[in-house]
C-alpha cells in the first residue's frame, strides 16, 4: 500500500513537473524574438548567397529566434549566371537557399513578362507584388501580400515595385505597336498598399513588413513616400537605388517613426531585421566579408551554375594596363552622374564596332569594375550584363541633344540614364535650363559645334530609344548583345589591350554646379 501511494505521489510530481515544463516552454516560445534576414539588388552576385543562407541557418540552428529569409528584388539579372541563362540558373540557387518570400525588382522584367513568368515558375519562395497587373485585369499577377506564422506571431510581407519600371523596362510592358499590356498602378499605388495593410491586419497580422523596390529617391514613389503616406507598416526593407542605409526612421501618417533600410547591392551587406518580443523593430547591416558562416549546399548550387558557362567566361579577351572602375577613389559610384574612364572605354569600343561617329552608353548599364591584368569574357559580362541589342542609328542633332538632356536631368543625383559618350564634348550646367550649354562632335579629327539640323551616326543599345519621344532612323538594328560581341572587338580593334588612358576621365563631359 505504501509503495502504491509512493507511485501515485511520484506520478503527481512528474505531472506537475511536466505541466511546469510545458508552461515554461510555452512562455519561452512566446518570448522568442523574430529575425528576418534580407537582401536587395543582388544582381546575380551569386557568391554572396552561401553567406546569406549560412547566416540564416546559423540563427535557426541556435534555436533562439524564429527566422525567415526574404529579398526585395533584382535577383535574376545583372551578372554572368543570370545573363547567360536569361535568369533561369538563379532559381535553383534561391531554392537551395530556402528563401521564404521575395518581391519583384525592375530588372526581373529585362527578358519580358513571358520569360519572367517562365523563369519564376519553379521558385519555391512566395512572390508578393501589390501593383503588377495586366492592363485589362483588376487582379494582380502575384499575391499582394502573404502572412507567415512565426511562433505565436503572424508576420505579413507586402511587395511594392517602383512604377519607374514602366519606363525603364518599357519593352516588357508594351507591344511592338505601342499598346500597353501591363501596368504598375502608379495612380493610386499608396491606396493599394494601404488596402493590403488593412487586410493583412484584419487577418491577424501582428507585424507588417514591406518588401519594397522603390529607393529613397525617385521620379514617382519612394520608400519615404511609402511610409509617409500610409499607416500600419512596421518596417520597409527597400531596394532599387543600391543605397546603404542601416536604418532611416521615417514618420508615417500618424507621425510614428518607422525604419526603412537597404543593404546596397551585390551582397556588400546582409540585412538583419530583429523584432523583439515587445514588438520593437531594429535593422542592422552586416558586412558580408565579416560573415564566417557559409551554406555548403548553396555553395555547391552556385558552383553548378557557374560550370554551365565556364568555357565561354574563362576565355581571355584582353590585358588591362589599369583597373577601370565605376567608382571614384573614395568608393563612391560615379558612372551614373559623371564621366568615367570605364564609360569612355566601352563607348569607344561600341563606336568602333558599329563604325559610328558617336556612341552613347547609359551609366546604369555599366555595373562592375574591370580588373587590371587579365580580362576574360566573364569580366565583360559582369560589367555590361544586360541583353540590350547594339545598333547603329541616325540622329538629328536636336534628337541627340534631347536624349542627352534627359540623361542629365536628375543631376546632381544619380540617374541610370546618365550618358557616357564617345565622339562628343559636352558642357553641362545643372542650374541652367536646358542643362547642355554647348556640344561638340568630332568630325575628321576636329571638334566642331553640334548642328541641331545635322545628321549623325550614333551607336548605342536599343534601350536608348526607349528614352526618346522622337525616334531616330535605325540603320543597323542588330549588331549583337554587347557582352557577346564586344570581347572580339577588343581583341581585333584594340589589340587585346585596354590602355591606361582610360583610367581617368578625358574631358568629354564637363559639369558645372
């Protein structure tokens, strides 16, 4: 009998202990914070993905926080793996890294909407975008938001894409006859966002995270507008402008400060959003070179993707006397707001390829440095990764001035349409209107004033025509995709050598402030 009573008491003690443990465990689960690892504008810098995934895996393994991995767009274009596979070979890497949610960037549209949809079909991550729609349908192509349960809390992720994409990627949104097929709802965009925020909250979302591809400066809407014209968003994980912003506190409609952040581009940094058990949102940028964690499976996926193009990318096309950079000596990007030696070089190469008097290459199309020493085809792809077709056109002098004026219109701010040039000398005053005060063209070895009524042979990409209201005459429409044809031009017309004269600007564009 005593033994039986002892068993009962022991059982009660165990039960009490288990109840106590379960309560402690439940309390622990409730107290566990949320961590969201984020990136933006990776642009096919695939060597960064093993570290992004490694960091996320390390946090998950520590079992001290609920963790998710998200992206704010521009991941299928901008480098070798994306360019040479037209985006497809990026997806297995993202799937191996186990992304939870992504939104669209403007460069997801580079290959056209049908190709984008084909490329994204195997992506395991949920895609959210509140404002990408068919012109004749009210419903968006992708869910405006998704809600993820993280422990006892629900986190809503809302995707927002800059309406500037309609202009920057116009060939994806219009057919050959100029009929618009798709829309990004620039009118009423903030109302669409607010509607999604309200719905997510009504469905029980404790936190609302905006995955935005807007940038903090822009022609239409910015991440600052997104916060300032809405309420209910807890934090904006932004992209598009390649800015490095650890935390910018922006007041919302109710004057409550909310954080907005960007990691830069090409995995220079990895973002970490920490949501405490009390609901405080803190954003931190972790320099990628300081991350010691690496996912072996993602590293293997990256290696497999690179192997597909190794034969082409490893070919040597030149020896460079110096490094050509898109940045100044302080590491600040200049190629989108002033003359750059690397811009001069590629404009000269394009002009030689097309046998043109003048060449224009938009600064936003020049994405990386060229190394000193051995230069491979792969290096060229990294610098000019986009699939725009090179062509030879006939411009009037006035058409030329108009398109150049568009490129200078946002100075002193950066502009992807900023023109790097060959065969031109331009004096620009950013306080004047028009901004181009004088323009000269090289004719038979002499500089002469540009004639507005004259006609000039201009080499560029077909992207240039999307910036023009008055279309030039196309003389040769298909001179090849730059990264495919220019390596041979460098070999054959530049003696497989990149001269040290291209290290610095050469006085082609003078800007007065």
